[in-house]
């Protein structure tokens, strides 16, 4: 990645196990909200067996936010910049004994949201393993994803990722535009974005004592970028009400997460 855009963070030193321990030690609203929104998205937009091609861009070391995609997908691509994050995700995909345990997230989706039995939880995880491949990515490179995985995709999901790599709204807009190019005509972008009262400012997070930056983005910024830079029409963009992550913010300036669903224009007939 360009050092100009990453002066404060070094993802080569990012510690995935510390991140998992810090942010995935227990199931809470930080996980339930995006999982519920993804469940609602798939059930409202597609029929089961739709044979979708799905991209999770910037998945980190976590393999769980694809749980609701399984009944609708024929292929899932997990794209991640940091090699050590890909290595941990691969442990999970390979069912290695040392893999992280994300079963609580799968139980929430399968048992609570889908009302299926406990026996389906392991089946869902195994289905993810069968459908998924993992590859490298870098939002500032061209192409922005490892060769052979360029898409196009029916669904592109990015969970609190793009703003972690951008220091200004302008850079965020350029990155998001490149990501939207991965969509098929009629395909859907689904993303969660960090926001707060002072959009355009930088929020500091810490993982294993290393500082990482998140750019806070306003709803108006999202509408403007998606319409003017990515070619979406306003009527195709849905921004869900802001969700406060917890009574106490996770970090000094982060207040809410904004969930965005946008459908790309279909090809002209």
C-alpha cells in the first residue's frame, strides 16, 4: 500500500489473534447488527439457489459474515490485504485444529435469525468452507484484487474496511468507486461504514498497542460518492438508520455504524 495513505498504520504488523481476542471474544451488537442486516439483505433480495458470486472485500482474519450468503451463493471470494490475516482465515477454512472459533456468530445466524436447529450450525460452516476461496487485495493497486478474482460479482460486501485505509473523503470516494467496478450490472454493494458527528475526521483504534486509523464518513458523502462517482441512482441506494455500537463507544470518536445497500444499474436493453 502507498505510504502516503498509511503514514500511521502498518498492516504488515497487524496482529490477527489480538484483534480476534479484543473484538470477537464475545457476541454483542458489534456483530449482531451487521449479521442481521446481511440476513435481511439476502432474504429480501434473492431467492434461494440464486447461484450468486459473492465478494467480501477486506475480510480480515474473520470468516463469519458470509453465513447468510450460503443458501444463495455458488462462490464466495474472501479478499484480504494482510498476509497474516489471510493465514488465520485459511486455518479456519482448512478446519485446522488451531483455527479461531467463530461458532457463536454462526449460531446467531442459523439458530436465532433463521430458526434452524443446532445441527445446522456446523453444516453452515462446512458449506462456507466448500464455497470459499481466499485471495490478496490492495485497494490502491490496479487491479485492486489478486489476478483471477477480478469478478464481476453479484454481491460485493465490505465491512468497515475501506475507511480504515483512507485518510480523506476524496481518497475514500476513489477507493469505493474502484470497488463498485467489481459489480455486475444489477449487482449489489453492501457495506458498513464508521461514522460520527464530525465526519471526515480520523478515529483511532488500537490492536495490540498499534494505532490504526478509521475515517468517519457522513450519509451525504455516501450518497454523493455513489451517485456521482459510481453511477448509482438515488432510488437504488438504501442507508439504514444509524446503529450505536454500544452504550460506551468502542473508541474515542467512533459513535455509530452506517449500513449501506446500493444496486448498480442494469445493462441497457
